[in-house]
C-alpha cells in the first residue's frame, strides 16, 4: 500500500523524475537508488566482517542485508552492461580518476566494483584547488633544436586535448524504470525505495558504532 503515494510524484513516460516529491513529507525521488543501495549494502557487509561471527547483531544484520542486496542485484536497468564496459574503459584510460586526487572512489565487494563521486572534504584542503593536472619537472633552460621544439609543441597539443581530472565527470548508472523501482519496492517490502535507502544509510553508520563498542 505504501508505494501508492508514488502516484503523487512527477512521472516521465518511463522514469520517475529525480528530486520530485514522493508523497512523504521531506522525502524526494532519489536519482540513483540501485547504485546507492548496492554500495551501502556492500560497504556495510565489509564492515560487518570486523565484528565477531558469534555476534547476534552481525548475524541478523548480515542475513537481512545479503537478502536485500540479492534483490537489488537481480533488477538491472536497460544498458547496464554497456555502461559497465564504458566505465571500465574510462578507468583503464584514466587511472588517476580513482587516485588520491581523483574525482571518484572505487569500492569492491564480493567480486563487484562500485564507483562513487568523491565528496567535498575527502581531499586534503592544501591541494583542494588542484585541478587534476599532472605535476611535471621544470623544463631545462636554453635553446632547443628543431626536433625538440616540434616534440614539445606536439606534447602541448596532446595535453590541451586531454581534460584535467578535476574537470571530468563520471557517467551515472542508467536509470531504473518506474516499473523496476516498484518491483524492487514490492520485493523488499519496506516502503518506498527512498525509505529503504534511509534505513540502509542508518545501518551503514550504526555498524561503525557497533565496531567501536566491540559488540
């Protein structure tokens, strides 16, 4: 019954419009529910490994999250595999994207990889204004031969054609259709997908406290 409030959200032909009201006060349509849940669940499962297997908290939380993650993994948007290949190629060509000064963070769990945009504050403030350009050794002074000038000019042309890491963007995961989101909501059975994300975020933070408390 709860997903019925989704009727109050602005709907495109096939997709729910990001940022529009869901019908629940203060809760708006999430832009990337599948990718967000995949990351939160996988990251939480990784953190749970630091809690003793005998812990009732770990056992119950792990079982629930694995069940929900399997549901999320079973529903893929159209073009998902092609998107994965494009992201893989991009990361191979620009390894600095996920480096210490990159614009993205690469996460892995159970053989799966997830990429998220780096949040403000995750980079050292002393280099925050750095635009991603590679730091190079200063050039030697003196005259250049014709061949050296030609090579130098070619390097400048190639560098100008390559965008700085800080100016690049990560292509977002393809959207789930309205029907696919409703399918996820029905299978999980915990309200709107945005509510499910809120619970996942809370669990992701709670597990840190449980680790500190050595449950």
